[in-house]
């Protein structure tokens, strides 16, 4: 596979974001258990449900969908970066959103305690920020590719939060020739214009680049749309239909090295 550039997704491709979020939920829900005896698993479920419902009710919802910002990032993002006016609205909404999600979660378990809801809303971001977890093979792969290919990080999300994730793992950013965040560009993956913009920054044609990511609906679909080689990182053995078909499927990031030759 003779290629000139490798584009990487960030969350759950290089950084183990899902684990970071789950561990932050666990720590926060265990605090609620200590305070009021609530079941941690049930509370996490109810807070996630409340967060989804609240998030979709905001006027900013269509914007967050287009950028690729999920409800759980909203539970710890500050939304202080980005030029779009919707980021300013999100910045104002976020504190109340966090408190309401946790308060509703408690209420679903029969606990009417807005003060505890507010405490948990502040605890979750603290716990999440303690956990910048990287997959064990991430740096091995980047070390092997650096200098042989142009490397670009292409991530959906709000600029301040994605930058904060990178600051949490300061060794990561220097590997990349360019870092592109959807919230700074104005639209997220899988939009073809974002992929074309990324490739223009490094001066590479689509057929000479590969996209590596964990999400079929963003990373793989976007790459396929413009004729890039798509490589799906399917660590958890997820099933798929033939609606979105990656060129290659791997279960660990280090399998990428063999594909690239």
C-alpha cells in the first residue's frame, strides 16, 4: 500500500476516551452512593438518559451534531473556544445542563437533592480530567510512522475540549504535521469538505492517503466519500452492515503497520 499520508481520528482511536468517560462516571456515581446510597450503575444509566434528552432539546443541538460533539462531552466541556456563535450559547448552557442532568438522574432513583446534583456536576469534569488514557500501542505506531508519512490528526469536537485532551497527553501533538478540529473548521466528519481541507493542508491527494478511525459513520464514510483508503479500527468486534464498508478492518492499531507495509 504505497501512501504518502496517514490521517488519524483522536477519540477511541489514539486516546481511549470511552474508558476515560466510564471511569469518570464510576467515580462520580460512587460519590453519590456514599452520600445517598444510590446504585452507581443505575445512576450512570439515568444520567446518560437525562443528558441525551436535555442535549437534544437545546437550540444548539443541530450545530453540535454537525460538529460531532456528543452529550457526554457536554458534561465536562467548557465550550470556551471556537468562533461560531453557538459555542457562546453552549458556554452559557453548560453549567445548568450539567447540574440538571445529574439532578434528574438522582430524581429517577428517588433522590430529590439538587445540591448533590450540583456537586456531582462539578465532580464529573474533575474526574474526567484526571484520566487522559492512551491505548498501549498508540506511541509504538506513531513512532514507526513518523518521518515516513505525513501525519494529520482529524478530530470532531469543540476546539477547547479537543485541545485540552491533547494537553493531557503532551507527547501526542508533536507527531502530527497538522491537527484539524471540526469545531474550528465549522463542520465535522463525515463532511467531505473537512477531509478535503485536511488533505490540502498537507498537500496530498485523496488516493495517496489513508484515514484511520473507529467510527463507520464519521471516519470511514467521510474517507470513502472522497476516495481515500479507509481503515476501521474495530477493537470491540462491532458488527456492521454493507451500508458503510471500510477498505480494511483491524482490531488493534499496530495492525496498521502491516497494512502500510
